[in-house]
C-alpha cells in the first residue's frame, strides 16, 4: 500500500468531535474545517525542501532557511473541498489554486465530473488535492486520474475523514500518491456515507443541509 499518514494529535481529535456533533452550527463547522486544514497543511509541508539564504538583521548579517523555489498547487474538489482551501492558503500563501468539480450520482454512488480549471504549471508543481471526505475513493481517484492526464506527477491527497475502503481504492489505483487523513472511520453505510462520520461535509460547510 502507498503512503498514508493519519494524524494522532489532541487538537485534531478535539476539533473533529465538534465536526461530528450534529448541533454544531454552519459558521462553527466551517471555521473548524478551516482550523483542521491549517494543522494538516503544517504537517504536509514538513518535508518541503529548504535553501540557505543570507539576510541582514537590524544587528548583523546571518544565514537563514527558506523554502526552496517550488511551486505548490492546491486543488479543492468542488464543492466541499473549498472548505479546506483557506486553511491551506493561510499556511501556503504563495500556492496557486486549481479546481475540479465532481458530483456524486446518488444511484450509482460514482462521481461525475462537471468542471475543471488548473494552472498551466501543474506539470512541475507539488499538487495537493483537498476534499474533506475520502469515502468510497471514487472522487479522489477520478480527480487524480484527471490531474495525471494533465501532466501532474507529484500529488498529495488530503482529507479530514477517510475509510479503509477509500484508502485501498486510492492506493491500488495510484500507489505513488501520498494520502493524509485527520482521522479514519471504520465503515461506509449502504448510501456510501462514512459512519459515524459527520454527515455531508458540503452541506454542513455551506449551510444547505435542509435544501431540496
């Protein structure tokens, strides 16, 4: 199986408990997703390459470490992935942003693409795909398939919740892709939703839980 990192941090466990709580309001839910995304971005960037540079402080000349000139492209899967974007941008403000639209067919449970827009330098970039839920793995694999068809070769997938089924599908189809999960849940129900999960992340982020 490919690379998987599942977070085990008190702050993340604490914050996810509020995402799971059905009484958490939309503004609170959105803010907590943003906070978890920031923590995930911090960990994902741990192995980013550094270079040595010389700077003038108010008192002396010194050598410091800075990130190497390396392009990062953040690609949220629409629409729920947008909830994680701000947190990643806060940590990686120079990153470019692409978008991939995937909608789940509620009968087949398979994702169906409807939109994409990527920066031209995606072929040389470290691409980080954002989606709060890695359930069946269908949307993740379809998004990664598309990114590779556009020339992307260095891809990370980041989700707040995932399952063994989703992980297995991604790693079997794309063993070269690194996967980061804030937490992992045990099962999917008959409708393809993660259990115990946190409900429909997109609906809870955007306040459309009661929409028809």
